[in-house]
């Protein structure tokens, strides 16, 4: 079974939010360390991937709409 782009986008967004939460907890307890910066960078990557999946979904919907008009 293949996952839809929307489901993947929501999954990556959720993981990004979870990583931001962990980074906030890390910064509040120990300050800005290498690990907290690493966690934030992984969260930023997850948010970028999530945005790409949202854009992919929108593109697929537009192509499907154009194909319906041709028929």
C-alpha cells in the first residue's frame, strides 16, 4: 500500500513539531548545545520535506482536474 502525499506531509510535519518540542526542552534545561542545534536542523529538514509533499499533493490535484476537463 502506498501512502498518499497528504499523509506523508502530515507525518513529517508531526515529527518536525515533536523535534522542535524536544529542542525547546533541551535548550531550557542545558542551554544551546550542539545537540539542540542538531535537533533543530533535523526539524527544519522535516518541515521542508513536509512542504514538498503538500506542494506535490496540490500539483497532483491540478493534473487530475485538468484530465477531467479533457474527458
